[in-house]
């Protein structure tokens, strides 16, 4: 079982620890548990209930109103069980709860329901990626077991692969573009790369998916034998703590005649990119690239 401090709860809910203490004193909410030393701590069930309360609070409910609700009523409202399930946030909340519990059936049911309501692309952009970002906050607290992250990522990866396989094959001669998809050495997050593969295939753009953690030598070997016009990679982690600017300069100088596109959190640190490098920073830019 994982335990969380009040600072962890503050980071995960964006509600100040001082406010949480006031809610506990005044309304008996968000109290958590106490050790023999009287230090406050929270377990997984406490976290789920506080996330529900925080969701209601951030969506216009006054804390005095929430305090009069039963635990079941709070759960139903926060998870949209008694209301129209038309909100992206409701599904994000449900996926978080399913991940905390490692509940495969609940996770898959809610993900499939979201796809049915919003379509695959909107589900990924508006729910899937924000959910993964939120789940990443648990890593920052040091209180999430690897199984929870792998659990959610594996299911989402499976759903993307199914969506890719359902698309028609791309004709190699259909366009002049040919994109090579990869992640650099040290980057093992594959979901954003798979989603770009889905978008390119849907739009009929010829591409080659090379997968995770590729060195420049492997890229050069492939390009020697196959015509490639563009590279695309997504970078979340920091290349095992190497400098992203050094990497991008090396990549750009190695493949002078190729256009290089990149996205992801760590790419925000790229300063003064070379002429053949473009950092895609918004969903709109990603979608434009994929078209």
C-alpha cells in the first residue's frame, strides 16, 4: 500500500495544505489518518476521496455544500455516475481511480466509453495525454509503484495499436513525404510516438516506425538504404540527463538534408534550433504536421 503526505496531496489536488487542514477542522473532510507520532498520512482510499472532493471544488461546488454530501454522493457526482457523462474531466477522474486500484475492467470500460462519446483522437488528446500527465505527478511524490504506471500505459498502448490496425494501409507512392518515427537513446515513452503513427497513417502519409531508443548510427544506416524526407521524435525524459541542445545539434548536422520535427516536454529546453529543426509545441502544430 502507498502512503501520501499532506504535501503530496497538495501537489496532486492543487489545494493548499493549509486549506486542507481547515476543511478537516471545520467540516471533517480530507482528514486522512495519523501515525502514533500524530503525523498525518493518507492511503489510497483517502487519496481517491480527496481527489473527488477536489474535482467538485474546482468545478464550482462550495466546500460547505460538499460537506453535506455522503461519501457515496461525493463519489457519484465526481465520477459523473448520476449526471451526463459529457465531460472530459469525468473520464480523466475515472481513469485515475482505476489506475490507483489497478482495475483493468474499469479502466478499459471507461476508455472505450470515452472513445464512443468523443472519438479516438479527442479521447487521446483531451483525456489520454492529460491523464498520463496527471499520473506522472504521482511519480514526483515518489509514492506510486511502477505497476500503476505500466498498468495504464500498457492498456492505452494496446488501444492505440488497435486503432492503427483498423486504418487502411498507406500507399508508398501516395505522397512525396516519408517520415521516420523514433525516440532517441534514453527515451522509452512510446505512446506519443504511436499516436503520431496513427495520425500519419490516417492521413495517408508514408512513414516508417522505428520505435524506442535509437542511436544516430541506426538512423543513418536506415536512411542510407531508404528514402526519408523527415524525422519525428517525441522527448519526455532528458536523454539520461544529457543535454538536449547538444543532441539536437548532432542530429541536425548528421542529417543536413532532412527536416527534423520534435515535440515533448524536454524539447521545450531547445534553444535556437538549427534551420532544419522545428519544435512542435501545440496540438494544432502536431495535427498540422501529421496532415
